[in-house]
């Protein structure tokens, strides 16, 4: 059944905002999505009624706060089809989740080992591995893409050698929108004995995630891109691997017993959750999952893809010299583009004056920009609350911008 977008919009007070005296058209959802009242209200409720530190107190408030946090862990387990809550680790976001794996799982890598990344990775899935290179003499090999922005699977396969220990790649590209064949990529990596981390930051708001079906070893994503609170992310890890990994950070909550002679660590998942977590946000994250599930990911995706199809068609037909980066057959609702030789910042700034929020620049994917030989792009990205009217207003605004710039 089609979604009632007008009704959905009423749940996002920020969408009533005006920018430069015009109704806000928010097309920067890839960077972060907006948050419905049900999530904001839950944050307020937590602060006003049950703020107490988790896992530490015997008193009622602490137990309530703990239960609210652990409720979200169970919700996440079910959302991604993990087999147990021990496999769900709360982090600050996708970035911290990947850093955790690079630092902790990477601890076992030996000089000469190799890892495979792709050219379309966000810096969050490049730099942690480069930091590891400071400690270990490992080699990074890079999978390339075709002109549509799709992984060249033959070239990807050819990168694996007996020294490959890890493959780490995004499920969906934050620039190109490409939905990667991650199940196949995982299978190839496993065939070569390499572990697999999937950066799901751009998949989790749009696509169903089934870590059991994907058979990946790690899967990372962020709440703030899923209509949830900022500062919270999830690392899924296969239990057998997590059990063999050293802690990422040390501190409270992650220990069994501490003495100056030695320390023993807590069981999973707490071994990887040192310090006080953002338990208020984690609790409220379950409301964002409720929001997504009440609409249904299939319906969300269908709506977003209709916006993508319509906008792409109009942009291509009506704007001269427009080039879209990322035209994969399997693509999510992200449009990165340049028009002639106009600079992305000029286009973005003028669109802002017309009330349209898009992102400009390298989108934390500088190697991808180098691959295309461009400084950056303008990027419009859709979420469930965007309307056809907004898509049309964006294209019309871009036409005006091009008139101004020429
Ligand atoms: N990976 C991808 C593909 C992303 O798009 C992003 C953010 O835009 C990240 C990782 C980093 O996410 P976060 O900043 O929430 O840690």
C-alpha cells in the first residue's frame, strides 16, 4: 500500500521550518536524516523520568534505564537478524564500529597481510585501515568500478591472494547510490579465507538487513541516518570472532575483575562497551526502528525509488550538460551530479538561497573523486518524507541556478 507522505511529514516538526523565507526542502538525507517526534519525545521522557546510569545500580531507576537500553539491543538483533544480543555492540556510529574492528580484529594481522577495500569507500572505511598500517605492515588493495559506478566483480576477485585477511566494503555508496552485490562479494572473500566487514551506513535506512543471509562477519551502521538519535551506532560481529578479539577500549563496564596484578574482561557484548554509553539515545533508537518498521522498508524503498526515477528523468531531460555520477542498475535514492564546469559549491549555495538543502563537495570519498578526476559533486538524497512536489521544486530551483550562473 502506498504511504501517506503528508501524514508522515506531520511527525517531523523540522520539516515545517523555513529557510531564506521559503519552505525547507531537505535533500541531504545521506548525511543525516531528520528525526520524528516519537524519537525526540522518548529522549525527553528518558531525561525527565528515568535517567540513571545503566548496568551499575540496584535501584529502580538504574534497572529501568538498563532495561530500556537492552530492549533496543534486542530490537536491533531482530532488525538485522543477528543470532544473539551478544553480537550487537553499541558504538558512537559507523565510524567507531569500523575503527573497533580495524584496531581489535586487525590486531591479529601480520606483516605482509593484505586487505581489500573498494574505490567508493567513505573515509570511515579507509582511514582506520591506514591507521592500522602504522602498526602493521599490511597492504591495501582497491577494487574498482565501471562507468556506471558498479563494482567490477572480476577485478575484485583478482585482488584476493593467499595473504588476504580481510575485505571491507560499503553496502550502498554514499556518493553513487550503488547497491553493491555484498552477498556475492562476501562469498568471494570467504572463498579466499578473508573476513568481511560491511559498512551499512547507507543501507540500513533503506534496505532490509539480514546478516545471517549475507553471512558477513561484521556489519556497521549509524542511528542518525535511520531517523534515530545522533551519536549512536551498531557493530554487528559474529560471536565466534568477537570472542577471540581483544577489547578496543578499557574502562568501566567492560571488566569482570580489576586488580593491579591483572584484569579479566566482561562477556560479550560488554567487553566492547567501555564507559557510560549514550543510554538515553540508545533507548530512543528503538523508537526509530519502530517508525521504520511501522511503514515497512519495502514501502519506504518503493517511494524513494519513485522520487529517484522521477528526479533523474527530469534532470537528464531538462538540464543541459548535466552529468550524473552513479547510474547503477541497483541504486538507492542518491543523485550526485555536476553541471558543465560549474563548481559544486556555487550550485549548492545558490540552491540553499532557494530553500533547497543539498550537499556539495567530496562527501568524505576523496579517492572516488580522484577516480573520476573531479573536485566534488552536488548530491541530492531522498528519505521517506520527501515528496514529488519537493523533487520538482528542486529541479526547478536548479534550472534557476543555472540561469544565474550562465
Ligand atoms: N560510511 C558511509 C558509507 C557513510 O555514508 C558514512 C556517513 O556519511 C559513514 C560511513 C560514517 O558514518 P558516521 O559519521 O555516522 O560514523
